[in-house]
């Protein structure tokens, strides 16, 4: 059942700096766009043969398109190497690694170490890695795993325009239990309400 209390997505979606986090599910790129709104500049790395390419102007409702740097690689190893370099430099607050499958433990550990090093180099710290994977994810050793999928809109009258809605789930976190939320765009920003287990 939907709880009427609302809270900000940025307060719920806690992503520790200096760590790698996983976003999975069919709406993982939308979730990434929300994070881009409060963590810029962003380096978004993807495989060249991936047909899903972020369109910067399409992200304008959530994030400044000018803060996005897109880069392609031909292999996973190149992509992960570029991600390490981007994190280690501290030049970007967020490094997104858009992959077709979960990352193995060793490359993920390298991302954690590079993000820690980047935090030390970036004024104010705040360097994070986001690993985007399809389905339910499954990258071992991530700090948190978040799943997002579209769902039906709620609490609208017959005369109101239908807004976009999603179900956000925290599948894994080191210090907090799994949880689910209904997120809806009512036209005046995103509203988030906890869902019962």
C-alpha cells in the first residue's frame, strides 16, 4: 500500500563516495540521469556496439546536458580501464560504466580503489562509480545495488495527465536493509513513497 508521506529521491538514494554502486533493471539509465542532477560532471562509458546511447538533450529535465562526457570502447576491458582512469583522476564526480553483464570481483575492486583515490584528488571529494547492468544485476562486492523499473501511475484523477512512475528497489546495501519505493512524476518534481515489503 502506498504511504502518503513523501521524501526526496536524493535523500533515499544514498551513494557513498569513493565506492562503486550498481544500478540495474529496465529503467537503470533513468535512475542514472537523476543522480547526474546532483553529481556533475559525469563521464559515461559504454560499449560501442551498444544500441542504447544517452542523448544529452533528452536528459535536460533531470540534469545539465553540458556536464556529460560520453565515450565509447570496443571491449569490456577497455571500458573498465577508462573507468579506472576517470575515477582515479578525480576530474568527474560520477563515472558511469554501462555494461551488458555484471562485473567480476577483481575489476570491481579496482573501481573501488580508483574511486577512493579520486576522492582524495577532487576538491570536496565525492567521486563515485556507477555500474549499469541489465536484469537484476549481480555484480559482487558493490557498495549498493539499486533496481528500477517502470510501473503504473497512482493517485491520479481521471482528468489529470498521466505522469511517469517507477518502482525503485534497494536490493543490497552494506548498512541498510532492502527496501522498495514508488516514484512518480506529478509534474512538479519526483515524489517518492515507501512500499511495504
